[in-house]
C-alpha cells in the first residue's frame, strides 16, 4: 500500500471520534512526513521521533518497515483518557517508546544510533531553549544522518494579513491566562530562525521547505480545493507558508 493509504487507515482506525476532514488532513500531513524521510534518506532503517504525541507518525514509519522510537512525556491534557485507542499503537505497530521529559537536564539519546531524527511541531511549545535538545538530536544521528524539524511560521501570509488588520494571531487568551500550565505555542520561528539553528547545529545540505496544512482540515470541499491550490503556489516561497520544515544532514 502507498504511504498515504496506510496513514489514512491508521487515523481512521485509531481516531474514530474525529470527523473525516480532520482524519483526511492529519493523515495527509503524516504521510508527507514519512515520505520526506524516505525521499531524503532512501535507505533509512532507524528513526527517532522526538515529541511525537500518541505515535501516529511512529506507527506509520513502522508499518513502512522502519525501526522507530518515539520520545514523548504524554503530558498533554488530551492524553489523560486511559481508554483512548491510540494507547495501543506501540503494541500494534511495534515501535519503542521512551517516556521522557525532553527538557530535563539529564535528557539524552544514544549517540550515533539513528539514520533519521524528527521533531515535528515541538520546539514552538518549549518554554526552555531548544538548543540542548537539538544538539542531543544531532548527536544521536549516525554520521551523514538526517534531521527534520518542523514548526509553524510566525510570519506566514495569513498572519501578516491579520496583523495589518489588528487581528489576533496567537493562542486564545483563556488558554494562556486561565490554565495553570500553558502548553501551546510559546515562540514560532521564521525561515531565518531555522537557518540560524541549522548553522548552530553545523548541518550540511540545509533546506527550508514550506507547506500549508490547516486548509485541508476544513469541512467545505471548495475551501479544501482552494487550500490545495494555495498550498501549491505558496510552496514557491517558504517564508509565506504556514508550516516550515528544516532539513539537514549531520557531517560525516
């Protein structure tokens, strides 16, 4: 089966309470993540996904024949439901789970173990600097290994337009102010920020790619059609896209 078909099957089976549009959009995004790994590292055998939530991406990579490890603290409020079917993803798909807080001072990964390390939509949530975490991630790569870091873009086209009209571009006030622990976006990077990180990590063959995922989650077929069109056009200039991907290779 194709990557996207496998991804969609995982989301439909393990997220039965979500509407079909969310399943379509998230499975599309997750299959892109897996395909990106396969394209940039065709002989990928071992992969570590840092902060990968329930493990849908880890499950997909495992289903596609990779040896996958998920690093996650399972601290999000949505993970308090013991009956959620996604708890059995590691057993069903055979990936390992390292239950760790990635911000702990003693957090580490085995050096030189993985072909690919991924960190999708994680660093924008961190209250601490992600510098140590990302150096740990690169150290865990084999020589010539691939790291992929994705984040929202703090200056995407929509946010630029909203800012001009005086509209809100961050998390709802209640989510930040009323809850005792805030786990949403603290600082979203730009393209130049990601290139700064790549230089600090001493990566080679660095690229920043742009994608736009939110439109694929909408219920309206017309909206999703337009979202796909704008996604294709905006990719020509990553700095305007809503989602950014930094890719680079560890020096041999």
